[in-house]
């Protein structure tokens, strides 16, 4: 049965649409934004049949298994869009710290560019898609998926504490996500320090998007890698990390 979520007003939102099942909350959000939905419109689904992650990858989204949402924002400036996924990821990580199983005693960590981990298990993911009107961003759709139980098909994944509800998650996540969407410019020194302290990939050897050892990120959101071939640090703006030991 569909659980009752908090009202839009209590969450500081303009609108909240709760769906039992949909192909993708991201697609629903784009349709709503194109029809004029204001910033602060949230789409939440109990289940997704075609939920997607970055680069079109699928994301398990069965009923009761997690929180699947997309938030519409309409930022006035675009200078922060290049780091929005990282900024949102940091906010989500901080919010989830208090909602993971107490026996884990670990902080939630971030994996460039859009995954969150608890221990060695993936806990959540972030997907950002923008739509433009000429040179102006019309809207940004911020998609987030959080495991509330470990998916049967991915037993190595992680989940929040079993007593945490979707309402609890929404109340914790939305202030962080909306705050991130309002910020402009590159990552601040404070955000860089926070990323460094949570970096899941720092110091690890990778084979993709280039081969080398991860050195962190730059303020503009690029992955920094000590290239095995040139022994120089290279900045990588796109792609996904593939660990050498995976």
C-alpha cells in the first residue's frame, strides 16, 4: 500500500506528486516542467519500471525498496550547473549520515561524479538533467534514488536503517538538495574539504575513464588522476570511474 507522504507545504515545496508506479520520475518531471510546473515541484514514485541512472544505466526501483524522486528547480544562474551533481551528492551524504544503520558507524561517502556509498556498498545515486531555452537554462531535474532495503539482485549494495521511512528521508534530504540548487559558482573551499573527507575513490587505482590513481577533484568538478602513462595529473570532466580491483 502506498504510504502517506508529508504535504508539499510542510516540506517547503510548491507541489508534490506521489505516484504508485511510473516508468521514470525523471521523465515525469520533464513533462511537468515543460507544462509550466514551478521550481520546488517534486515527483515521488513507489516504484519505477524504467528508472535510470547516469549514461542510461538502470536502477533497481521496486515497490517499498527505496525512495525514488525527481525535483524540479529553475535556477537563475548557470555557473553552478557543472558541479551541481557533486554539490547535491555532498548534501545528500550529510543528510544520510544520521539515517544509516547505527552499527555501521561510518560516514556516507561520495564517488565521482554521482554515487554515494556506505562501506563498500552503493547506497544512493544522483542524476541531473537540464533543459535549455536558447542560452538560458529553463529547468533542472534533480533525480535521487536511495535504497531503503538492499536489492535482492545487488546483495553488495547498502541501505538506510530499517526504521527510516520515506517521510524521514524527504524531510532530511530536501533542505540539502534545494540549498545546493540555489548555490552558484564552483565548489567552495569548505565543499572541497568536505568532498576530500568523504571521497570513496581517493588514492585508488582506476582503469577508467583513464588509467591511473585518483588524486581528488578540482573546484570545477573535474576528476583528478595521476596518469600512469605520463605521470602527470590529468583533469577528467566526463566518464565513470572503473576501479582496477573491481
